[in-house]
C-alpha cells in the first residue's frame, strides 16, 4: 500500500502534457534529426510508428547508424519513450526511403 500512496503523491506534483505535435518526417538512408532537443523538462514523451515500407533505426542522439542505435523498428513497429528524454532523436532508414509517424508530448 505504501508504494501506491507514494505514486499518487508523486503524480499530484508532476505536470502532465498539455500539447502535442504529430509529424510525418521523410526518413532516408542518411541520419537526420526527427525531434530536436527540448528545454529541460519540457518534453513529456514521444512515440514513433514506422508506417513506411522499410525498417528504420532511431537513436537518442543527434546522429544514428545501423549499428549505433537505440532501437530498430521493422515495418509497422511502434516505439514509445518512457524515459522523458529531452535531447535530440535521430533516425535513418535501412535500404530505401522510409517514413514514420511521430507524436511528441510537451508542456507549454
């Protein structure tokens, strides 16, 4: 019961997202930033859905490669940030032009 109470107390002082931005960036075989860095604490999370026709890789960094990555998303895969990452997120496609549906949750 103590754990539940601690969670409720923490939720009471945490700011929740009040705005979102949905984008559909073109993803190529060259590394590119798909989410820019935010001021500390402004971003509350993001999701990325690979809605293209080739796999993509993403990284919690300004650059990504097929081997230095955070996660690889196959076609129709979905990724949800659970770390409240505030830095840049980059992506590239594996084997051709790709696309992703990106939703960023922020506090304004």
